[in-house]
């Protein structure tokens, strides 16, 4: 019962974040109807750059929540009012969207899957303990991750974005080599995003799930909701998410300026 109550609390936190991101109400997130709202700079909204988007689309529960600037809001509604959110990422829809926003000087910046920690890890507690005994685990707080800035080995674990600062990282080392790093960024006050990098020599040894599970549990201990994002085509990353106890929760598309 306690686990179910905690999961419900996390779900409410997620819904509140989507409401801030997309300028909508909890009933809009829970409904089965597509929703179209003006894009506003609401305090607590997840943003990564100034003037970073003309439109954000979130797909969940088989529906679309589209938050767009007034200049294209009515056109978005006309195009996608009856669209099935479960199939929104089909190429035909993306082409329509790209044609619309291109006239405004924007292009599709990213379209990713996102995951929440409501699943069961495939790695047992005993396996995790054995893993921890076989490597040297090192934790780095926010003030300590700067040493890795510019190191392309950790470009997915750490973001170094002013609007989504890196809060924590953990590495697994053996014989003086860093086998993998998992980092987490503060994308909002309540939701932190996990990223993972594994060295080529350590792939296939479950380093990714081991470190991701460690980070997920630590973030939750700190009272934040961890989430995991990856591209539709990145099957390996999706596998790490599922093995780490994350489940698919929503799809998100955001735009950016052309030639930025």
C-alpha cells in the first residue's frame, strides 16, 4: 500500500510538471481529448535555451497536448485536432508540422521518448551488490562535475546547460579506467533527467543499468522524480531504461530556431 501511495504522489508530480510545461490543467492531461493551448513562460516550465521553441507537443494517454505560440496555435489545431496521439510521430504528421513551423523560422529540434521509474529492474539486488563490490564507485556532486566539461566520453551523462544544470554523477571504475558514468540534470525543481555513457570496452556488461539504477534510487532519496529520455531510434538506450526499472510514459516534440 505504501508503495502504491508513493507511486501516486510521483504521478501527480509528473502531471503538475506537464501542466507547467504545456500551460494546461490536470484534467487536460487525464482526459482523452486533444488539447491546444497558448505557449507561455510559466514559472517551473522545462526550458533549455532562451526563446527555445515556438511549439511543444506532448503525447500521452493516446492524445496530444500542443502548446504553441499564438501565431500558429489555430493552424496547429486545424491540422491535428483529430489526430491520434499514439501515432503522432508518423512521418506524414511530422512533415505537416515542419512545413508549418518552417515559415516562422523554426524546425523540429528533437522528438524523444521519456520514461518514468515505475517498473521493475531486471538486475536483482544481489547482482547490484556484486557489481558494487567488483568496481570502484565514485560520486560527484554538482560542484565537482565541472572537471568533466568538454570530455566527449560523457556527453550524454552530463549536459552542462545553464537552464538544466548537472546535479550529480556517479562513475564505475576498474583498474584505473572509467567504465561508465551516469549523471542527472535539474530540468525542473521537481524532475531531474538521467543520462548515461558507457565506454566501448565495457558494453554488454550491464554497466548502464547498474549505474542508472543507482542514480534513480539516489535521486528519489533526494525527493526528486527521476526521468529518462532517449530518441525513438536509440534502441540500446531504450533497453537500458527498461532494464533499469523505467517504463515509457510520454513522447515529446520541441522546436528550435533554424541555423541557431
